C-alpha cells in the first residue's frame, strides 16, 4: 500500500510539471501586445493625385547678365563680392584707363585744331563770297575756298567722332550693374589682365527665378503653356514649389531628345534656389485617389501589403498599388484598402498577423507631462 501511494504521488508531480511546461511554451509562442502611439498610425483619406510627364532641370534667374571686358586693360579693383546686393549703375569693376585717357586727350586736341581750321576756312570763304559779289575775285578762288571749307568741315566731324569713341572707351573701363540684383559669380581679381570678351562677373536678379526643365519628347503632346507644375528642389527637403508653364521649346535636343520647358515660379522664391537641381511633374491631368506613404508599404518582389488596425489587433492586408509620386514618394492604392482605414506608419519586420495592440500616450504628450511634473 505504501509503495502504491508513493507511485501515485510521483505521477501527480510529473503531470503537474508537464502542465506547467506546456503553459510556459504556449506563453512563449504568443506574441506580446504591440504598443502604439497616435503618431504611429495614419488614416487613409482621398487626396488629389496629379498625372503628367516628369520634368527635371535647374532653377535659373530670368534676368541675368554676364559682364565682360569691352577693352583690353589691367583690372585695378573689384568692388563687389559674390552675394552682395547691387543697384543699377553701381560701379563693380574698375579697369586701368591710363592709355585710353591719353587717347581721349589726343582726340580732344585734334578736335580743337580741326575746329580752328574750319573756322578759318569758313571766314575766308565768306570774305571771298562778298568780294565775288562786287566782282573783285575770280570764280576759281571762290571754288578753292569752298573746297577748303568743306575739307576742314569733314576733318572736324571725324575729330569729333574720335573724341566720342575715346570717351566711350573710357566709360567702358568702369563696369557698372545693369539692373538691381546680386553678384552671382566673380571671375577676376585686381591685377588680372582683362582681354576683350573676358568674363568679369555675373549679376542676377533673385526676384526673377524660373524653372528651366527638360521633358521627354514622348510626352510633349500633353504639355501646353499655362499648365500647373509642382516640383521640389534639391536641398529644400519636402518643401513643395509651384509654377506654371510659360514656354515649350518648338525643337528637341538632337542628342538627348528632350524638350526644354520654361516654368514661372509662383510667389517669392528664395534667392538661394538659383542653380539648384529640381524635379517635379507637369500637371497634365488630376484625379482623386487613396495614397499610401512609402513608409507604411511593405514590398517583397512583386507583392505589396500593409498592416491595418482592426479592433485591438493588426491584420496583414495584401495591396495592389499603382505609380509612385516622385516628389512625395506616395503610392496610389488600387485595391486592398478603403477610405478611413488606419495603418501602421512604420511597420517592423517582426509583426504577426492578428497580434494584439495597446494604445499608449503620444511621446510629445508624455514629454510635456514629465516637464509639468518636474516644475
């Protein structure tokens, strides 16, 4: 009897251990509840989706001037640096005017001598004309005097032209701003030798920026003046810019087969946009559709899905998505989701279908509450 009692006790102990091990194994296989905050969830809503050809290019000033040397001279001073504002008529570069000033003085002296010669010839002609009327001089003398007067008059006109040319050359030794703007690119320094045609600096008007883009020739039939364009600029993150097509080039580039499109930027664009790369779309057509951010979409090969909140659990939902917006990175949802569905914004790789979720306070709210408690 005693042996039977001991055996029954051992069996009961083993059965209890087996039940405990089974419970522990079951607990180990059951995933823990997923803690989510309000910022971890997005709610799908219909939004405007634009369709149209892709446009790429750079932001350039509409008013810009490449100031070049019009005379050969040594650069004496550059009075403005890159980025400095200038007003129309401001002196930007001064060239050596020594030889040109000497040429101007010589031309002025020649003009003075030609003027005196002409005055003398004119007086002589008038005297002979008076004598001719009284018959006291010959016709030949009258003709010679008239020829001398006409010759000296021509010499005077040529001397005046040389003075004007020398004065213009002197003015060209001072390079001035053609309009209000900023210095965009300084090319020379004091001591450089500026040959005719050498670029000195660039001036641009930052208030007149435009998007100089290129579009594939395959899509050129859908683009016309006045269409809206939305784009983003490299270096400005997710900031959206808008504009309208001003001009579509009638010819394509023979090498790239792309067509240039000029876009006027709406509003006041920052001056620092000039020269930056931009990419966007010409809004040839517009519609309303559900879109899902790329962060909420899980892709594996040609399959796509998202994690939808359903009650107190998450469900893996297969999706059919369309084209991706190159500016915002969102995908058009063709099938699988509906208006108002709530999705995980940044799903992880360890999630399980049907896993329970537990709502928590927002990180911002918790931070504010902790700060209030400290105070």
